C-alpha cells in the first residue's frame, strides 16, 4: 500500500494538470510572437527556487537556462549527480558563465513540444511540483549583459530588471564566486541553530510586532537554509519565491 501511494505521488508530480501545461505553452508562444524593438522577451517557469527561464534570441530561437547551484547553493541538495546526469541526457549543458544549465530550441520547434521538454527537465532534474508551477512573461531592455538576481537570492542567476531587485542585482556577463558567497558552516542540530541565532531571531520578531503597520521584514540564512518574514497587521507572513521580490540577506 505504501509503495502504491509513493508511486501515485510520483505520477502526480510527473503529470501536471493540463491547465498548468497550457500556461507554460502560452507563455512560450507569447514571447515567440510579441516583438518589442529594443527589448528581450523572457518566459520564466518556476517552483520555489527551481526555475527555467527562456529568452527569445535575435535568430528567433529560444535559449533556456535552468537553475544551477553555483549562484544558488541551496540547489546543491537537489542537483545531485544522478539528477545532473538526467539533465544532461535531456540535452542540458552546464554554462560556466553563471553556473546554469542551458539548451537552445530551434525556431521551427512547436512551442507545445518545448513546454513538454521544460516540464520534463523540471520534474526529472529538480523534482519540481509541476502542479504548482508559476509562470511569468516579461520584456526587458536589450543589452549585452542583462541584470540578474544576485547570488543566494530567490531565483538566483535569473535575468530580472525589477526595481525591487536592483540593489541586489548582478550586472556582469559572468559570475565568479567569492569568499563572501560561501555558505555558512553546516549546522549539526536544532539546538546549535537556536544557540547561534535564537537571540537575533527573537529581537527581529519583536521588531516586526512593533512595526506591524509598516512593511518591514527580516531574513535569516544559515548553512541549513533560510527563512524570510514580513510584518502584517494580522500576522507574520513568509515571502513567496517570486522574481520581483528576492530574498534579502539583511533586515529592513
């Protein structure tokens, strides 16, 4: 019975609802047909920090990038060798510029087929929840090195010119990790985590309660992961992983 339940869960994760697939196909069709002079068209599909972003190139091909662990260290737990090998088998290759996995699709390939390939990569390479995928299209000013979400932010490495992300954006044609980008030492237990960060979190929660009529937040990142909270008149809310609201590494 347990094995049957697990198998059912895997099938549900691998087979997205038709409406979700239709949204992905519509987004790809949108950026393939709507041309804005001087702008690059982008379609992004994501589940949490697991994403694929496609950009229409001047020759009308679609160049797609799948999230890597170089700029987003939390994905190292996801992109284990077996999953990287699966991505390679599906045609994705590591791009050393930003540590993402890339693949280009010809202009004459039906967008429905491309949508299927993207969702297959997310399912098999990232174990993404296809039923919960979010989809976005955008057009940004065309330039040689487009701004990207900076290291360790939500959807790190993704092209994004949102004003909300400008302070943390990476403006470069490639990314070279530095000492400051290395993850914290691994936390061995919950008690160790509380010992290291308990006082800070307590003080930050108090600050959110005092300022519950203002839009303030705090973020805590450790070697075990991160959490970000925002004040609200009713309660504290966790920020969703969206391209326009990246995770901060400090309080405000």
